[in-house]
């Protein structure tokens, strides 16, 4: 859904000012009434309705001195655009000052008075923000034995009196603390640091920072309770394919980056490519490992002719006949990217952008399509043109951002070189950039029988206004379909990603006939796709079903996959139900969700009395959400520009960002999803059913919750047509069930027993997890008890951190590949 910068410093007064009804939500930058001398006193107040307040000021005294007055500036809107927000920065005050103030909000009809007192006392002030944790060396440059220094910034300056860094090298089982010292101070923040010493090769380090003020209160930067992770380099620095997807038979080029931190030596690299549990290719190479010299080796592999298959890429380095290091990746062989849509985003198109580097980074996550968010000139004229109507390169969008059309084309070309599709983001019914629509008769009206501008549905986009078009109007469709086609032809896009502003009932021009979006949206999708495919036969069309408002209708439309922006489903169970509803409408249509992790409300982000946003996304919530969505057989749009993760519906807003440890974890999760895509994602000709509610799964040792409840293991079971079972286990112990919320690491579960009722004997049981950084399947021992009901398969899972996958292969199967072997019977439903 198209968003706005809700905290833009712009006063937009409604066409008809109303009487002031209310003023409140007064706040300031003090904590519990105390402020530091190095901290600005900012006061904030809201009023409603918008435009109702005509005079907002603050009167204040310092230590009962002479009264001073200051006008508050309008600071945008709040509470879903129903309030005006006002703010004033009163500056800084000396130690011991007592500031008493009164906020006065006046308007037609009445006025409001709100009083407060702030005391400036450094010893009682709080540390309002700890952030920007960084290290020297940086995470990817940390070699064995290097002295590792950690740095943390704190606001306001002078408030922290002590700090320490917590360090663990055994995944949090034990910790040591290292005192930190203040290294630098500026007018806005202090910088603290500590030397943590050296660490051995391959060590995984967990970090947090704790600081104290003079009152002894503790303040933490622990990545929201998940801690920060770094890995000490080992000889295999990285493994990845050169493309996001491969056509059957196309040669994949697998790159292995080596840099040996120890004495020069010789070794042997073994590369194995696996389809599930079957090794389909092996390669070996003798290598010289000079100390500290980076080298890149390329292993070409002609992919097999089988279509729509995921493969694991496993690399082992042996030195002196002993295993020294291991890394893994994956690759996808699929002729059509929409079968497994690993969807990313680009949203910045400046001149001379690093198009090749950014495309290469997305390929390492195995992304196979990218949405070009807000690339265009205006919503109704996509390709930029100069004053003479000629195509332009550098152009200014109606929102004020300066972009380069050449960069758009270069990014598309860079993606295409890596088999990554490019999708043009477009609002399906927006006219923007003018004081009135170009064609009023094409617009949608909020009241019947109207032709007046003030009755046209519109969307406030900060410093411009979007006029909403009648999505059923044939002239509008003729115009915008032509724009879609021109964008594909001029820039090279592979398809169109349609967006809208959320469901609303509107009327046609000068008519009492309504516009039933539930019917008109699917019709628009179908007609747009048909129109584009007459010229571009492979054109892909996707539509954002905001809040899943029209889910059955959109699922059954010609959209190439189902895409929905998640707003009202806040729990893991809500996400599960959303995906199940899609499956009920179409069992095999791919699903992509736009679900923004750790999203902060616009009111909070635009509140000048609040501390800055966290520097980093919370690792634990991002990993749990990725595990849950993949386990349910769906995808998310989340990774993109600058290798960052979406945290807001306005894609250019990329704060907080991913720490290096989360980036590595997400690469592992995406590799895992590709490796096991044939056991995770339903597709035509490869039936796969989410069957958690049908089959008997229990544990005598641990709590299971098929609804994704907090404090339990969440099982998600897939049944293949030939009896193979893929049982996902997601650890929600120690976390809540709200997927957006930052959370601590789930409490690791060990040695838990699972019992699965099947219809026939089981040949083998396998366990895999992305949490070990490899994702390789390994066999599990099991028992199979046969009683009057049906076989009961019993096995013990040694450890669950975030996400495990257990695969049960029936005796009729030669291996775990779906579709092989004869099917003997059906898995028995629970009684």
C-alpha cells in the first residue's frame, strides 16, 4: 500500500476548518520528569480535528524566573491523520534548573491548557538510547587472534557513568563481561569502547552492551534481547552461485572464496551437490592455501534437466586428511520464477548507482525477482519525459526525489544477467502531480452524483496529493495499460506489480453507481495481464491485496501469484490462517506476504519527544518470522536495496537495518528454503498439503502448539502425494506470539521426543536445520511401533534453536524426493 511520510514538516489544512475539539497527548524528552544538561527539552502536543487549532504556544519559567513564551511549530499529523501534532525545542538548561511550563492550544470554540515540570539533574537522568554497536575489525574481517574492539554510542552525553560488554563463545551458556571506557564525546552522544581480545578460528561470538547511570539504573543494547553475533573467519569465507535461478540444463557457476588465516598449507576442496538426500554431483580440487591471501575458485556445474528443483551446495575443506572447514549454499533450477517467488526490492535509483554490486548481493540470497518500488515519474505517467515530451534521464518525482532512468535500466540489466526478474511497481488508480486530475471524469468519488473536486477520493502523500481513479473506467484502463506496456518496453521490465490504497466504497463520475472493488480489482488484473501478453507473452502481473480484503477473488484472478500486505494479523496463528485461506481458494498458487518486521507506528517515528530508532533489526523476530512463513509454504518480500530488510511500507525507509549476523542468518535461511523447496512449497504437478491439523503428532516431553502459541514448539506438517512427511518445528519457547515484536532468542530445546502416527512403515527419518549454518540433512535414529491403529514412529530431536525440519520417508520410497517410488496407502488421520 502506498505510504506517506507522516512526519513531514508540512501544514496541510483541511478545506473546511472545524472548531477545536480536543488537545492532549502532551509529552516531552524528559524521563520521569528528569532531564540531563546535555539534552534538549522538546515539548509535543496533539490537537483535533485537523485545522482546529489556530494558536499553539508554550509559556515557561526557569527556577521561578521571568516567564518566556514560544510558539509551537506544526509537526505533521498523527493518529491516522486525524490529529495535528505540534512541537517546540526549548533548548538545554543548566544543572539544577527547574523548568515549569504550560502548553496553550487555542482554536475556534475553546482552548486547552496542559502543565508540566521538568528538573535538570544529571545524576537522575536516564540513558535514552544505546546504539550503533560496531566493531574493529568489522564482522567480515575478523581473523583468528585479531584484537576485537567493540564500540557503543549513548545519548545524552555525560549520563552514562559505567558500561560493560558481555561476551559469549558458547551460544550464551556462559558469559564474561569486559569493562568499557568512554572513548569520545560530542554535543549529542558519548562513545564507549572495550577491547575483547582475540578469538579462535570459526568461533561464533555473541555480544551485548550494558550501561548504567549515576542512579545505578541499567540500560541495554542487546539487539532487543537476541544479542549480536559475529563469526571469526575460517579458510572458506563464502560459497554462493552466480545467479538467483537457473533454467534446466544451464551451467551454474559456484564461487568459493578462500582466505587462509594460518600458516601456508595445501588442502583438498570437495564440493557436493545434493537434491535432498541424494548426491547428484561431486567435484574435487587440490588447493594451495597461502597465508592471508584471498582467492576465488569457480566450480561450473551443468544443471540437470529436471525442472523446479532445489539443490544444496556443500563444500568441505580437508587439510592433511582431516576436515578443516565447511560451508554450504543452494541453487534453484526452475524455468519459471513465479513457481517459487523469492521476491526482493529496489527503491533507490540515483545516477551512477552500483547496479552490478547490488544485483550480485541479491543473487547471493537466491532472490529471483525484484520489485522496483517508486521508480517512475508519476503514478499516471511512468516513463520520465522532459518539457518537450522527450524521454529524460534525470528526473524529479512528484515527491521530490531525484532519480535516474538510466539507473533503472541498468539495474534491470544487472538483474537479468543473474536470472532475476524485474517488476514495475505501479499504483493501479493514481493520478498525481497536479492541483486537479487531468481527467475528472475518470476519478472515483466518495459521494454519489458528484463532479466536485472536493468529493474525489484522494490520498495525502505528504507534499503532494494522489487523486484516485475509477478502476472500472475503460478510458482510465486504456491509458494506464498503455503506460504499463511503455514501461516494459522502454526499461525492460518483466511485469507489473499493482498496488492500491486499501478497500473503500466509491462512486463513478456524476453517478449513483458504485465501484465494487471486489469485482473490479480482479477484472483489472485479468484485463491488464491479457493486454500486456498480447505484446509481451511472458508478462507477469501481481496485485497487492491490502489486508487480504478481497482474498478469494484475487487468488482466483489471473495474478501470477498471490501477494498481500499484512496489517491486521499480528500473531503467528494469524499468518498461518492467512496462508491457509489462500490454499483453500487455490491449493497451489504461490503466496508472497509483505509483513514488515519490527515496524514502528508512524506516530512514534514522527514524535520528536521519542529517542532515535534502534540501529538494528531484532535478529530473533526476523528469524522466527522467516521460519514460520517458509514452513507454511509461503514467501515474504523483505530483502533488497543495499542488502537490507523491509521494516516499513515506505520502502526507502531502512532504519533499523540488519546487523552482519542477521544478514548471514538470512542467507542461511534462504539457502535452506531453496534446498528443501520441494518439501516446503506446493506447486502444480507436485501436490503438497499443509496437514498439521490432520495427523497425530505429540510429544511426551515438550509442549506442542499447532496454533503457534507462545511457550511451545510450533509444528507445521506437510504431506507429499507419495507419503513423504516434512515436519517443521519452530521454537516459540521464551517468546511471545506477536511476529512484529522484537524478542529474545527462543530458549533452546534439547532431547525432546516426538511421536508421529503414520499409515505404513517408515524407511528413514532425517533432520536438518538452517541454524547450524549448513542445512545439511543427517539421519535420525527412530523406532516404529505397530499396533491396531497404525505405525507409531518415535524419535528424539537432539536440539532445536529456531527452526528444524524432520523428514519421514516411507518404505515405498527410494529416497526423500517427492514423486519417486510407489505409494502404498495414505497417512492415517488422527482419531
